[in-house]
């Protein structure tokens, strides 16, 4: 396994002439925490505009996979390509290369991670000013458009504490979209919300999917997985145990482990 200080090096992706560009490619990905292997030889490709739902029991490695794709966790082995940039887990990566790798990726977490002392508008604008070097006026104009898109235009001048959990999660989505990502990662975005507020967030995510955003969504929302995603991946014990078209996987899984999991969650 690589040492912590000998991590990754960005390499140009090799896309053959005339072939469709793959948005995400994960090859042989492993992640260890001490002696415990959390991800074991994961292979995954995601096409532009595709929506992937990742489901599975707690502790199966779903969130760790997302965090590895965004390099919030350091893979122990394997390679990851996002867009035109590929990293290899056995080589170093500089901070500049890390920022370049993350540039096309937006991520929404279970917790909203909003700045409580800033207005909703400033929460969405501040990263644009720092990352995209937009002026405050330009950033605020984009922010207002995105807040309207997620149904929160009237909340721009309020503070996060005056917003419901569902509204705060939609603000977090607007903030991620403000950086113009090509890929959105969602880590259980409705898990902390009651069903009604969660539905507000799922409606925004469905609108993004309809608009063609490439998305990888770790979720416990089985209806979303079946009806919105193009493909469902079921994980257990750090491995992908089943994947395929959403309706097929959800209604007619092949493996016994997948049948066991879906039987448990769908028959509650």
C-alpha cells in the first residue's frame, strides 16, 4: 500500500478518437482504514448525463466511495478519472493538481455545512468569488438565479437558521451548482430530513437529472433510485454486488445478497 505522503499524480486521460467521453471511470479502487478494507476492487464508469443511484446496507462503503471519487478520502489502491484527468493512488499529487481534479465536481453532504453568520445569498456567492474569481456583483446575480431555480429566491437575504432543513439542503445544492460542476455527488442528501422536507430536495434533484446533470447519488430513497436514476448499484461489504438498469435491479435482482437487502427495505 502507498504511504500517506506518496499519494497520487494527475495524468492526462487517454480517450480514443471518436469514442464517447466517459465522465467518471474508477478502476480497481481500494480503501483501507488500518487493517479494515472498506472498499475492495471497485470498478465503475459513468457516462455524461447519467444518474447513478448507489444503495446498500449501512457500512457497505457507499459514502466512502463518493469521498474517494472527490479525493476527500485517499484511496489505498486503484485509479480514478473524472473528465479528462486521471489520478493513480500510488503517486503524489500537488495541491494545485488536487484543486484542478476537484474543479468539475460538486458535492452535497448529509449535513448542510452552511455558514450560519452569512446570509443565504452570501453562502452561495462566496465560493464563486474565491474559486471562480467573479466579482461580488456577478456572483450575487448567479446566486439569485440559482436560488430561484431551487425555489428559494425569497430567502436570499435571510440567514440559514431561519430556513427549514429542506431549504438549507436546497441552498447547499445551489451553492454547489454555482461553481458550474460537470458532476454532482450526493451523499444521503435527505437522510437528516423528515419525508415532506426530503421531498423538496428530491424534486430539485429530479429537475437536475432531467436537465442532464451527471449525478452519483448515495441514497436510501428507493423510489428515487428506481424512477429517477438510469442505473442502480447495490453495495455490500465494500463491493459492488449488483448493478444495472434501475427498474431491472430494483424489481428483479439476481444475487441473493441483493434480494435480501431489497426485500428488507422494500417490505418495511
